[in-house]
C-alpha cells in the first residue's frame, strides 16, 4: 500500500449528509442484495453552526454517534446516526486506518504509513503521537491506549492524553487486538502466523502464545472470557479463556471485523470480499442471519437500535436496523472508509 507525504496542516470541516431507506434479506435464505429505495445525498456545504440536539430536557437519551476513518479521503468523521448526517470531519496528516472511541467523545486514530496515531477530542482538535513502525490497530483499556505496532513487533502503550507509557515486545507482528473486560489482558493476532499472543497489560509481558492452526484476524473478548476470532480463510472461531477451541462457525469467503450487541447476546461481523454481513448467536454459537451489501464492508458497530457498517467501496456508512435487519440509510463520509467505532 502506498502512502502520501504527511500533511502539514490539520483542517477542521463540518458537513451534513442525507440518507435513504431500503430493505433486507432473511436468515437461511440465499443472500439477496439489500435494495435501497433511494441513494444517499452527498455531504452538504461546510458550516460552523452546531447540530441541534434531537432530545429535550424531559427525555434525555444517549446520542447514537460513531466515528469512522475514511482512509482514501484522509479524514475521520463523527456521524450522527439518528439524523443520518456527518456532524464533524477532521483532516488527517496521512491515511487513517483503524480507530477507537475515547471517553469524552473523541477518537484515537492509527496512521500506519506515518508511524503515528492521532488523538482527536470531541471538538475535533487533533494531537499527534509519534510511535514509529506501523501502528495498525488501537483499543482503549481504561486510561491507556493499546496499539498494535505491526512493523515494530510490539504493543505500544499510550495514555489517552497522549503520553507514551512503554511497550510490550512480541515474537511476531501484531495485527488486531482486543482487551478483556477487566482491562488486564489483551489478545493479539500475529500477522502471517497461526498464533495469538495473550499479553498481561499490568506486567507488560506476553503471558503466553496460542497456536491455533488457523489464520486469526480480528478479535472480540466477551464478559465471560470467551474469545471470538475471525479467520482470514473464512470463518469465526470461538475460544475458551484457556485458549481451547469451542466452536468453528462457517461463514463466507473471508471473515473480517466483528462487534457485540450491547447485551452480548449476538455478534455482528463482516465478510469484506464476500460483501456480506453475518449475525451469530453467542449462546448457540450458530449463524442466525446473512445480509448482502452493495459494497465491501469493513468495521462495524451496534449503536442503540442501529448497526453502522463502513462500506469501503462506496464511501458510505451503511445503516441497518438491528431488530429488523433492514437497510434504513446510507451516510456519505469520504473515500475508502475502514475503521468505525461507537462513541463511549
């Protein structure tokens, strides 16, 4: 992947977008394309006026908001899912890849080709942290950011305020990672191998390595300690906290990224080359739905009643109704969206 020269100026842009309504496919049937009754309108003209809240003092609610990284557009955006509009766009000094939502409404963004991460606060003000190497993935563990630095074969530890706090060397090249609910450990997939590193974040050591006999990609860790790991060769593998394989769930062509529903009862996940989204029940460990999208889905998040999916092909966030599994809109966010995370 080629990367442009680092931009010298951070630019803050506000934009509004419109979305459209559509249909769905059901579990067990051949994956029919999800129809859309109209296509999304592009983002509108920049404005400095704040987006008014849809809530009233008598009916407070948590806003349905997500951050998304437009890799080819060299920007990150905060998206209001209820309004189906981009609320804030921040230009990046490079190509943003993965991101994690920060407490307080901001985001931590990886720029692999530039060897840095960028911390964006809720008002869109960026702070750059230089790490070197190739920082690919980032997760939040309390007040610490855990960064998978692929080329440097380590995890970098950074305070959410931007101060570097050390590193954990690994025997392989970390790709994606997940942090346990107690924030004490991270499970890390090692690129080009069958191994997962289990890292103790308190002692900053790799506690053990699991040889899976597979090609682990992205990971989720449930409250019960089970690990949910997508496989580059297609499926989803579920592991006990000990590392013992519990179940292989056959899916599509190449399983990519995944997220829990807030109650932990289901896992939504994407198959980017297959242009599919799957839903798996965490109790039965069985697939309960398969939806086909128009473009290549990457990261996704369940936010309130919505499932937001980054469509890398079409430059949009695809919005699904979590209950009905119907396509309800598309929000244009810029070229090549990849990383997506719900706000904390």
